C-alpha cells in the first residue's frame, strides 16, 4: 500500500501507538489501515457414497482437483458463500450444510471453512473456473492430483468419520508442514 484510501496521502509502515505489529498509517489523516485474513468458503458435497470434485481451470494449481470453494464476498454468510461457490464452480445445488473443517492457513493469511453438504441432485457441470466436475468414490479419489493440502485433509477426515457416522467440526492450523496433520497416501 502506497497511498491512504481515505485521503490519498502517502502512508508509512510502522507500529501504531498501543499496537503490537506494523500497519500502514496515513502520514496526513493518520488513519490506520488494517490488513486481515481472507475467508475462503466451500463445500464437501456428498451424494450416496460419492464426493463431488472440480478440476481447476485457473491458477493456482490449474488442472488439479479440488472441492468447490472460493473467496467470501461482502454481505454474505459463510454458509451462503459455500453454496454460491458450489453453484458457480460445479453448477451444483447443495443443502444440509454443516461446518466441517475450519483451517487457519497462517503463512498466506487465509481462513478456509469447508461445509459438509448433501448434493441435491445429479444436475451438475463445469463452471467458469473448472474444466470437469465428477463424483468420486473413496477408492477413486485422485489423491496425487488434489490441488491443496486443506482439501486432502477434509477428504481424509470425511472418509475416516464416515466409518462412525459422526462428523465433528475439525479445527486445523496449517502453520507447520502439511504432513504433520494428515499422512500422505
């Protein structure tokens, strides 16, 4: 950030009085500009014994598989963002959303919320940011072609929890090497 969004004056980067970390501060109006984590919301859509995955058509990880998810917009709830992203990326409608994984990605300042959801029907197709959308059984998941560790974690948790039928909300901090949280298949 070079200029204040309040008055257009140059900003400096320093620790404000009564704070503990550097912030952008306007040199003229003294407005403090806070930079906060981005929220990513998505779904783990289930149909019978299958999971709906999307093949990415955009970077990062173009050509890899993921759950439908994306950045939350202003004015929407996390649940609504997850439903919207599922509709945008997979043209799929979901219901019965239950918060399933909440992952803090501290190295990139993101928080990802994945909702366990029921796929309402089999009317789905690739959206603007996907090249393919498919249902996968556990044994058919393309583990070596998954886009992100967070998706791998959510899928591992789901298949483990499915054995007991109990799906607790998982809180994961990914500020350490990913292999510490889930074994790679």
